[in-house]
C-alpha cells in the first residue's frame, strides 16, 4: 500500500459542497460522475496536487445526515498544508471562510483553525 487515495466527507448537497471546496478553498474538481441512481461520485483535492482527495458523498439517510459537520466529534479532523499561510489565510477570509481563531505561530509552524460550510474543523497549516 502506497497512500490513502480518498477520504469520504458526508455532505448535505453535492453542489453546495462543490461551491465551497472549489470556490472558498480553491480546490480542483477531479471527478463528478453521475451513478445512474441519483447519486454522484464527486472528488475534489487541493489544486495542483496529486495526493489524497475528498470524496463528497451526499447523506443518504437520517443517520448519515446527523453526521454532517460532526464527523470527527468536534475535533480538528482535516489538515490543509500551505506554502503561503498569510496569502491563503487572507484569500480564504475574503471568500467567507470562518476562522475560529487568529493565526498562531507555533514551533511546528503557522496555523489557524477554520470550519467548512458544515462545521467540520480544519487546520490551515504552514509547517515550519
């Protein structure tokens, strides 16, 4: 095994999730394929990378819908690395991304916690 290819993120709606991840976060759409049953295979990932992508999966029942925004129990569950912390932080703020704290400069790098459109917590992180 060489790497994790995809991580599933349960969402309310494909199009609103796509608008957030490709618009506010600047991710690229890798694939959006209808599966013939009303569901879609929707994959996004940070622009210009070949690494792990997010599979945006629409909740199909009440149990899955209850997990939208709480898939990691309120902890930071996703870590978005950057080589331009100040630039990406400013761009994301301008796009309406909600940061939960001011940027911090730690031994391991510059970091700020933000929420996606559903409330999942992410670190924007520029490693030291």
